[in-house]
């Protein structure tokens, strides 16, 4: 069990830094050996580093562990033959992270309710069902017989996560050197706002209820509803969903089931933005449960969990996003550059190769602008990540001169995550036509799932918050 304290800012920062330095030197050494013709892909060395990362990040909880969760499924820029070492070791942070001290969890519940858990719930299982970055989930039952999941925030994690953020702000001067046109403070303000959202479970309950209301009765997408009267700043109670975890599903599913689930995940992400101007910015596979045979057509349904990282776009920002997408999809470079300038990506006086900027955005949006059908692969996911993180990549000199508007911070996270999740499934489809169902008036259904979705949407009264 983890200890009751999560560690001070300096201690947490130094532990992560030491692990990161060991990792960086390991990667650097491996690449030097590879370029020199030696064995740069030592499986044992990578497995050891991955194990150390999982242990340190899991014990630290908070923002550091969220980083580990992201690394556990995105397609890292490491040789394909060793990538699985990181996925396998860090996957424990999604599915079976180190549990917290049971007495400390009981203490949080007692503080939030003014009574011990056995006085609030008909039953409460002290052994966690799952442990995540800032809280862990327990099974319980209400007096009316309903089974629920009870997410309890770790004691002290709010202070620890905010300390992690303060550690990150120390790198702002370096960030300005790396990306001289990046407006750092608005980005940090957005990050602080999103972190405050994740730390407030009552706010998360509002977000989850917003999604649950909008997807009520959907034929193949499920969002568990919350038990609002039992939610507190550090406790969230929602209905219990039974289903296969994503890793269990991918290990046993046939090709047809994999394609179906891939299309559902894509539709959930792009449909939420296109119809409601909402998106859930935490796409890691631990937040998916596959319910076989539960959909209206007898196929698999996907339940989407965890709404701590949610963004609602204004109509103005949504319109800006659409103008960029339309220009890139049509190959209109000049209109795309103008839209990127208007949105704040491209400083008007920056000396930037606009052709290369346009090429990169074509890469980033390739699944919906390329010739269809398009197949998501791990190689594509890695290519996108490499283009934004590797200083040796041909796009590096161009991207460092751009500015990331704060509204797009979490979109980057979900894009990386979706590319990797759909790459694991080998999802193949006419994604442009599927996306158009949600953003183009009277667009026809592109697939049988689209027909189910269209029928449900037509029957909705009212249609909540459709974009202008």
C-alpha cells in the first residue's frame, strides 16, 4: 500500500527528474549505438527502464502518473521491437495501479460525508476495483439495491498535483527558447483550469451528467449516469457498468468486433465535438468498457468512463476549428494559413515556411483528409508524435515557430491518444464521411452504425446544444 503522504514538491520533482535523466541517457546511448552499427535496441535495458518508470510514476500518483498512463498506450518514438516493453510495464498504471492505504481512503469518505462509508452505503468494498492517477474506485451498493462505483480522491493528491504543475512552470523560460513564439502564460492558465476541473469531483459529476444526458438511449454508446446527491468534492458516485477492459477485448476480439469498436470510439470523439461542442480529453484505454451484445443491433456497445478532463468549446472557437478543417480538406493552402493566423496558431509577423506549415496540418488531419478509406496504424501514430516532439524531424524548425492556442491543448492529447488506440485496433473506414455525418447538414449515414445513430438523433427531443 502507498503511504498517506504523497511527497513534497522538491522531493517529487527530484524523483521524476532522476528517473527521466536515466531514461534520457538510455535513449541517447541506444541511438548512438544504433547509428554506429551496434546493438541499440537492447530489450533488457528498455524493460528495466520501463519497469522503473512504472514504479516511480505509480507511487507518485497525480500528474506524474497521468504522464505514465499516456505513455502506456501512445506509440512512442522508440524502435517497434522494444515499444511493447513500455506499453506492457506502464499499462499497470491504467488497469492495476498501486492502491492507496485503506484507512486513508476511509478517512476521506468520513470527512466528505460526516459519517463512515458503512453509514452512507448499504455496502462498501474496501478493496479497490481500480486505482488511477488521482483517485481509486470502489464497488458499493445503495439502500435501493443499485450497484455503484465510488471514486475517492487520494488524500493530499490535490496539493501534489499542483506541486507538479509548479515544477512544470519552472521550465517556462526553457520553453520560450525552444518555441520562441509560444504564448506560455495562456497555456499554463488553461492547464491550471483543466487540473482544477480534474481535482473537483463535483465538477466532474456535472460533466459526466452532461455527457450522460446527451447520450441517453444511444444505440451503441453508453455513459454511466451519476448519483448526484452522493457526489462530493473528493467523492464521485456513478452507476456500475460491467464490461471487458480494452486490453482484454483486443486480446480476444475478431476482426469484425475490432472494426466495430474502432468506429464507435471514433464516432464518440468526433460526434461529441460536432454535435455538442464537448469532448472528453482523457482517451486512454482504461476508460473504455466493451459490453458485448448490449447495442440495439445485438453487437458490442462501448461505455466511456472518467470525465475529469472535459472541454466545451465556444461557438466562435468551434467555427474557427471548422474553417481550418475545411481549408485543409479542400487543399486550399492560402485559406488554411489565413484561418490558422486568425485562430492564433501562426503569428502574423513570424518568418515561417507556410508551405511546410500546411503540410504538417495535412499530416495531423490525414485520417479525414487523405484518400478514403484510411487505416489507422501504430506507424502513423508514431509519425504524428515524432513530428511534434523530435528536434531532428523535418517539421521541427517550422513547428517551434508556431503558437499553440490554449483551447487546443487537450485536443493534442486526445488526438495522440485516439491515433494510438485506433492504431491498436487497425481501424479502417471512410472517416471523412463518418465525420461529415456530425458536421454537414443532411449528410447520409456512411455505415450501418451511422444509420443507427441517425435514427436515434432524429428521435431526440430536444437536440441539446447543436453547433450553429
